[in-house]
């Protein structure tokens, strides 16, 4: 099968299911998604996940696939299925992460999967026939018209939690999991700040550089605010 890569290259692949091409974010981010979003009932898989944008493709084709050059002249025509980039994001975001949500077969059908359509992006005419996958599939969570939630590789966990908060406002998600995750994070930050306060006070209480560090064992920090 032909595959149009995000960088514009055409390659050949033996895969027939785009899910087999998917590459997921590091495990700690997957665990965060599972903690914040829960699992899919009866399927034992996370409702949400983070995947690398450039590994996510969609199945298209089934009739003539026509590729035009910059002058709108036909440069390539063939019949058959093809993998195309699933998400239209800026080039600099091809190496970023995309937040996806699992959809059951029934939900896919409701979204129009399995219905033939013609798509035209100015250079390519595609007969789209991605099926309503029997076992369901993951699709991007949108952050606006045609704009999925995407994050750089070094995204802080707080930003992921913020995204889930925004999603919850639109999807009737239970807030308990998000609150619990943020509370744990805040406790960690509070402990870190307390240790920094202890260190700063110990430095200020030195009489001079030759004196030993004053013990803070009996100093009461209970009035220090935790953020």
C-alpha cells in the first residue's frame, strides 16, 4: 500500500490498519491520561492517549487517487487504498504530540465513518472510505475548528491537566480524577517550596561564613503558605 508521509515522501507499507503505524508518547504521559480520563468500559484501554502526530494516518482510496502538481497538472494516478496524514497541523508540529480519544464502532458510524466521500485539498482528490473499525479507533480531541489539541514533546504535566479541564467543560467528564491529580501535584509543589524555604532560612541565619549552619529542627514553618 502507498503511504504519503508528513514530510511529503511516498513510501510503500505492508500494513493495512493505520493503528499499526501509531507511536505513543512516553509511558508517564500515558499513565497521566489514564488517571485523568479513565478507561473505556469493557475494553480495558485508556479513554484518552497521547500519540506522535507524524505517526497518525488515515485510510483513504478505493477509487482513482489523483495527485496534481503545483500547476494543477495530473502527475500521478492510481487505483487502490492509500495512507494519508491524519491531521493537518503546521509543519513545525509534525514532531509534536496529539491528544486522542477512543471511539467505539457505533460512535464512528455516527460520525460518518464507512460512508464514501470525496475530499479535495487543492492538490489531491481522494475517495475516502475509512471503515467504521470493528474494534473502534482513536481520533483527535479538537481544540477548535480543525485544530486538535497538540503539545510539544517536553510538555509539562500541568498543561495536559489543563487540557483535560477544558475537555471536561464540554464533555460532562467526572471532575474527581482531575481534582485528585492536581491536588497530588500541588502537594508535591508545596513540599518542594517548603524545602526551599528551609534552605533560604538556614542561609540567612548564618552569623558569618565561618559559623556553622544553624539547626532548623525547632523552627515552626506551619505559618508558611502552601501554593
